[in-house]
């Protein structure tokens, strides 16, 4: 992980000597952080500081890619225990387990390939296949692998085998897609590490509990393997939660490099419902890869949504897509309200309209996810933009009336909108969402009287 | 420290009504009050002013400068209104200030205006979409803004970096990031970059009786970090400014230092 | 290798809640972040209360109707049915009092509550219709009618807390205090409530729930922040148990209602709908909920299995 300019700045002499060609040490450090300037341009920099910079630039949890150049997925490099502290960075990989002994491998691959679902502007899908060497045989494993490569030549793969010969044969065929090798245990660690090293691929290290897995991780590290993945073989929800929490805490808070790796969780359980719960726990609590034994559509929707929610950036306001939304089943006489696309605004407004039980058209305008007053101040929720949006939305054709309800906070826009939207009347609504039910009821009553 | 009187803002109902009616008296009263209370410059915030922004800004600037011998800080997102204000501004008492540009490409035109009229400009350290999450991001954006300024031919001495003060009631953790950013901004150039804040935003959404308390303590900390300018209510902060200047040795102490 | 567990130092303990008169129910009392058994004491599992309503529900989708339509015309029968499903507590939502519903009188609601309490031995949570003004009329009468039964009543909100708090205090009940997804507002409301003389240890925080996909991450993070502020930083106004009113939010979503023929890529409705509730509930257990209010018995079963697994 690259250091920020300010972290580099802290290690510089802060003399502003200008010998590097920049006015200040901070300006220089910022350029170094962006990779535009070499740190060597600072004449004051000592070997000791260089070593410090290197140490500081190693992320507490290692991050790396697997998959082909076009399908590669990054895992790891997480910086916090709680998403509000910054954010969770690299979303959990959802992998579907296929056994080399499965009779319907082609159908199972299709399930993965057809798993994508659109949600809030993102395409979500099962990311990888975990191919399990159930047979224990090389040829059967390779046959299954061929089927996958045939249908999905660059889908990210994880090979589940205990046998070095199977591993070598499979990895030989997939050099271009950087597969993950699972797993090295206390029996086969030397051979598996050898393979991971030779082919430069990530290796899953597996043993019961944190202490045992640490010993294996040390071994793998001593052999020069850098891209490691941890599996502590948790059996219960309790073990998943505690082991994952302690591993992340040790890596982030205690700087324990030996535990600074992504975690894989095998969610496979006796029933689909409970497997979904275990997978959810793993997504929420720090697993970078979750292996599933089945991927029915309902389950995917649940897990995709959870992953999307929890990996969203708490600083960037969640945005709703611009458009006219139906709350209830509105018709040509139903009210039309408008607000910005800040997700929280949308959820609150929509919730209150639902509470009112009055079917309503809700126009959501793209304002970079800002709330009403901020968007107005930034010129994004302005009279001309509102007018343009309403005209282009096509809502006019669906309404028997020409009345637009605007948020109370932008009451001052009433006249300007009416100016730009010929034939429309603008009604000023409430400032807070909580006032919407009462407002809508009065509004409908007054319309009934007319 | 430069005090820019904040009170002539379209956010205020009284000001909004006066603007609507083109009623000079309330505007001028507020301008005079701020001047008497110690403002070095008067902010004229007319909002987005999509319609007829030019005439509105001209009216505001001339209305203010009719009664106070101070320069005006021009606050609008409408570039035509901005230019109209710059044209009509009386530079006899100092240059006007452009409020503001940012890393949103829509706002780069403000840099052009700053170069064309050779006036200082506030550069808000926000990118397109999303608020800065910490001091680091603010510094990164600041550096990019400084490069943009160079592209447009605006000298670094004419830039006031604004870290964007957020509400303590909803974004508590941002207050200390703003303090850090003020310190770091200065390190971006030698001589140090100028810095500015819209002070009262810290207490936006807080109960009325708390607002001056929060504003004043926050300003004291900001001044300690080296703040150059604040858009604030002069009568509220003048005591803080004078006292901190004495504590930091910028003005000489006398028993009556508050009275001068 | 030797691994020394990196432990946190805690500054608070969540008050223990024991409510009900005959049969009692428990939650809270823990001294660490959720399920961090290695560094704290957890005397109770979180509690799940089954939601029932005082009238035939107006907006229960098909998946819920299948389970409850044979009992929901009679509040008492509905409660007994939940008891037969293994409910340890009942949450009665007085939806008929809502002005847009039947606008039923507080006295009518009070009669229902009295009847329920005299016939059913389970601990009771009494919820208004979530109409700030009407709740201020209904809850005092209801709280008085249930005096001595040691219930939980709610919800007190910024707009009505004075009346609701006073009535909970007079009736000797626990209180749910709800604010809008904001850690600062939650703290402020609790300060106001305790300033009225209401005991801090009897407050249950409702940080405002949400459903998976519909603001879920806001509730999740606000809960985490409340729990961290309370138990790690020792902020007494936030060092309190939390409730997640899961069913109410989940069963409004499209995901619990749209059929597979409407949206084929969403898959089977039955599994999807009940897992929408189960996953939302389990997630909020992980972010700090001590009390869950739920609707679907299958979802409850799954969440119970998860809790047993966590407590194994």
C-alpha cells in the first residue's frame, strides 16, 4: 500500500530547503506519494529513513490479485475493524464450490455464468469457482477443469486439493489466470509452498485455530511466499466471528505481520438457509473469500445485497438512480413529489409516503447524492435543472394534473420553477420527511374539494 | 486575521426578502453593523442565482459599497453573476474576493475570472461528488487546485484554501480534520498558503444558544493552527480574534486591548 | 506458535433488562462488543419477540398471511399461536390506533392490552402505531392499564417523549427511545429522557431499523457506533441495550413481495422473503442489537439457530 503524502512528509527533514525543486517538503512528499517524483531527489534522505518508508508502506493486511488480467479481483488490504472508521475496501469474493466428481459440471458452470443481477446501478455476481478435488485423482480433476476453461476461460479459480501432483497439473494449465491454491496444511506445506512459489500464486494455509495456522504461515513466509490466505477451520459461528475478529485486530492494532493476510471461509452447511447466514456472518465480519455449496438466485440476491451495503463508502453519500419512482400504485391523479438522490433522503421520504398510504409519484433527481439544501446551495437542485428533469422524465404523459410538490427547504424556488415549467403549479411541501403524511392528506383533501 | 462579515447571505430570511424587494435599507444596515463590529470585508452570498444573477450581484455590491468603505467577497455559483460583481466592484478599498472554486470542473471558470480580473479566490478542497473524508484528502485536493491555478495563471498568493467546515452535529469527527488541514495547507508552499473557513457552518443545526460558543472556541483553535481568514459574524468573534492575537504575541497587550 | 489475544479495555456494562410479570424474559447485561466472549461476560442471549397487531394487518404480504391469517382476527388467539411457536416474548403493535387506519380510541387499545395480559403469561412489549401525536394519546392510557406488568413500551421520540416517558415512569415500565439513524440524536434523546427523572437503566435504544438493501448499512454502522461509544468509551447515555424492529421494515420491501414470475432473476419468493428477515436480523445482532422484533416464524428459527451457534 502506498503511503500518503503526509505520511512521507513526516519522515522528511521539513527544512523546505527547495533542493528537490519543490517549494516545500510537503509539496515534494505529495508528489512522491503520487509516484511522479522519486524520493531520491531529496538530498537529505538517509538510508534509515528509506528503510522506515519501506516499512511504513507495507500495508498491515496484505492485498493481492487473482484471476486473469481482464477478470482480476483484489482481496485484502483492509484498514479498519468498523466500516464507519473509513470503509471496507475490497468486497468479499463469493465462490461457488464445484466438485470434480459432480456429474453436471456444465450446468453448474452455467449457474455461475448466469448469476449476475443488477442492483442500484451495479452488476453483482458470483465471482469465482472453487474446484474441489473430491476424487483425489489428477485426470478427473483436469477433466473438470477443462470443462470450466472451455466455458469460462478466464473466470477466477480456486483449486481445492491436498495433493501436490494435482495442484501442479492444474496450475500448469492456468498460468494466465493466477488461480488460488487451496490448501497447505501441516502435512503438505513444503510441497504446496514450493508450487505456490514456482508459479507465483496465492496459497491458502489451513489449520485448526489461530496458533496452529500461525506456525504454518511462518513456514510459508520463510519460503518467500507473500500472497497467503488464512483458514483457521472454524466449525461454529462463534469460531468464525472470534477468529476473524482476532486476526484482523492483531494485524491492524498490534501490527502482527504474520496474521496480516486475507481470510477464506467455507460457509458450506447442511441447509441452504443456514449456509446463507454463515456466509452473511463471513461477509460482515472480515472474510475476503466465502465458499458456497449452492447458489440459488434468492440466496445470491441476499448475499449480493448484503455485500454491496456493507462495502459501500460511508463518506460518499449513497445515491439513488435518477428517475420517477412509484410509491404504492399511483395513477394520473396521484401527487408528484420531487427530492434529491441522497439515499437517506430517498429512504426517509419514501418511508413517510408509505406511512401516508397515499400512492405517489416520487421524482428523484441526480444531485451527486447531496441532501436538499446542500444540493441547492451547490447549484445542483436549481429551478432550471428541476424543470429540465421534469420535462425530460416523461411524467407529464402519465399525469392528469400539472402540480409538483417541492421540499419545504427550497420554497424559494417556487416562482422560478413555475417560470420555466409552463402550465405547472408548484406546491411547497414540508421541510422534514416526518411531516409528509399529514401534508399529503391535506393536499389530497384540498384537491378533492376543488 | 482577516474577518469577512458573513451575514449578507441568501440563507437568511431577512436578506432574502430584502433582495426580493430590492430593499436597500436592511442590506445596508447589516453591512454597516458588520463594518463597525470589525469586518475587513463584506460577504455577498446570493446563492445559485440562476435568473438575473448579474443584476442581482451588481445591486448587492453597489448597495454595500454605497455605505461601507470595504471590499466585497462575491459568493455565487453563477459565473455571469460573478463577473458582473467583479466589474462593478469599487477597488478603491481593496480587491474583491471570489467565493469560490473547487475541483468540480464546472467551477474552473472561477479561476479564469480570478486571472482575468487579477483578484484573490477561495478554493474549496472538494472534488466532484463526495465530501473529503480527512485532512489527507483535503491536502491532496489542495495540491491539485494549486496546479489548476497555475494552469489558469492565478498566483498562489491569491489563493485562499478552504478545508470545508462541516457541521459538528452530524460530522463531529471532521472538526479535528479541518484543524489538521489548516496546518498542513500552509506547508504546501513557501511562503505559506493562505487559508480560510466558513466558520459558522461548524454549528449549523445546533441549538441557538450553543452556536456562538462552538464558533468561538473553534476559531481559537483554528487561529492557533495559523488560519488567515474567516467568513464569520464579526460581532461574535472579534473578542476571540483580538485575544488570540494578544496571546500569540501578534498584538501588544494593554488593559484596554479589547477596546481598540 | 504463541498467540496472545489482543484484548480491548472496556469502560461500561450494558444494563440487564428483566421484564414481564409471571414468565420473565431477559437480555443485556454484557460487558463487551457483540459476542466477544474472549474479553467479556454475556449473561443472556439476545431476545426475539414475535410481533402481533391489534387488528387484521393492513400490509402483511402473502408470505406472512400464509402463517397468520387463521389467527390474526383475534389478538389473543394470535398471541397464543406465537406462544405455541415457542415465543419468549410478544410485541403488540397497536396499528388500529393510527389516524389513517381505524383511528381507534386509546381506551379500546387499553382493553386489548389488559385482556392479553390477563390471559397470556408471556412478557409484553407494547408499541404504538408510530404516529407521534397519536402515540402520545394512546401510550399513557395503555401504560396505565398495564401497570404492574413490567412491560416494555414505546416508542418515545423527539416529538412526544415527554408524555411517553411520563407514562412509562408512572406505569413502572421499560422504555424504547427511538431517534432517526443518528448517534448524536440518540444520545440527545436519552439525555432528555433521563433529565425527566426516568432511570437510565430502563431505556432501550432504537436507533431506527431498516431492511437489507434499504438503508441497512446506516442502521448497522449507527448501532456499531452507539455500542462502541457506550461500552468502550464509557458514554453512559449510550451504554444501553438496543432493539432492532426488524419485521416492520423488512416486510415492506419489494424483495419480500415480488413473485418469481414478476422478477425471475430474484429467484423463489418464499426463501427470499424469509431470508430477507433472517439475514437482516442476524446482521443487527452482530452490530449490537439485544432485542429483535420479528414476524416470520421460520426466520425466527434460523436466527435462534444462529444465536445458539454463537453461544456454543
